[in-house]
C-alpha cells in the first residue's frame, strides 16, 4: 500500500487493519442476519478463488473477522469481507466472527471501492461505475473522488467516460475480453454501430490499444477527407505543447491548441452533456487553475 493511499484511508478507516482496533470486540454473528454490502462495486467473483478460500477456512477457520454495520432489528450489513462471507456460506456455516462498526452510506461505498482497488479486484467497468455512483449519489466532484482513491482527476474522468460505450462492449471489458485501453479510442466514434464493429475487429485481430487509436484516426480521416495530425506531426512550440498538456490534465479530456497567425484557438473535446457540464464547472471555479 502506498503512503499516499494510506493517508487517504486513515481518514476513512476502510482497511481491515484500521477497522479492527487492538481491543475491538469480536462477535459471532449468524450468517442469516447479515446482508451483502449494497455499495459493493464488485459484481464478478472468481469461483475458483472462492472455492480455495472455502477450503482454507474449512481447515484453519476464519482467521480475520469480517466487518459489519448494524441495520437495526438485529440485522447487519457487510462492510468488508464479502469473499470470506461467501466462502462461509458455501461451507454452510451458521456463524461468522465479525466486528460491528457504525458507518454512513458514503463511508460504506468509499470503503468498498478503495478496498477493492487496493486488491485490484475490480474490472474497469466496476471501477468506473463506482466512481460515477460516488459523484451522483453523494455529490462528490471528480477531484474529490480522485483524492479518495489516490488517483489523478484525469484518470477518474477517463474511467467514467468508458460508461458511454454500448453495453455489449462494456460486457466484454467486464469479462476481460477487451481492456480499457483498447476500447477508449472507440469513444471518438459518433455511431454506436461503428463502435461495436470496431470492438469486434479488435477482438478478432487481437489488436493493441495503439492499433485501435490508429484505426479510429483513419476512420475519422476517411469521413472528413483530411488527415488528422498525430502527436509527432504537432508543430506547436514547446511552450504551447506544455500548456496543451496542462490543459488536458486540468480538463481530463482531449485538448488541442491551433495556431492561426498571431493568435489561435483552443479545442476541448467532450463526450456528452454531463461531460460538458463537468468541463464548464472547472472553468467556473472562483480560483482558476494556473497554467
């Protein structure tokens, strides 16, 4: 765990080691009284790994308690430890060792997200969906989400934009058939059928993310009849290239500076109305970011 990530977690107490204090009481709670985490971003659990965990628990018991929060009427909700919980269910155990903590809905979701990110258990679609839920349900900005998961804002923005792709493509990303890098260039295509067709071509021909970028660029050139500039062809002076790069980081999207005589223009890409609102909000801040 990185020091940066650790500092963010200490404020949220999401890690098992932070949630479980030295003198934290452990209770044996009936499995039937515990429901799974409503805010669990992970939707796909590896059955083979669950079976291995069940075998380990059968031999050694539950080494580390799960963490739950009280719901009232003697019921509980999982905070962390869903794999242990599911493995115990497989073994048809009656009780599981647990520590009870009072946590808010927002803490629940942040804890579940960060825990899974640390263990690299989420696929890109699950991660993107969790970011979007934090922003929509708890009104967090992309910057706030980025701070909580110790990632840059452009990374969070790029992950969330993946959700604009057709469900059939997102399903393939969830299953690991396609990577986020392979499908991200598809966002530049306007028509859904084009995105789906190219996604299948990437699979059939085992194309890389760079190959996908080249194909989408070629399709755009064929439509406009003009060759698009690549990074290598960009003749901007170094100072403007640096400003262009900084603007990309600030906006979390593609930004191009076009020189025109003694002036020029700045082009900022957006992918839907929500993305446009996000970019406008950045520039409406009272304290404008320095370039």
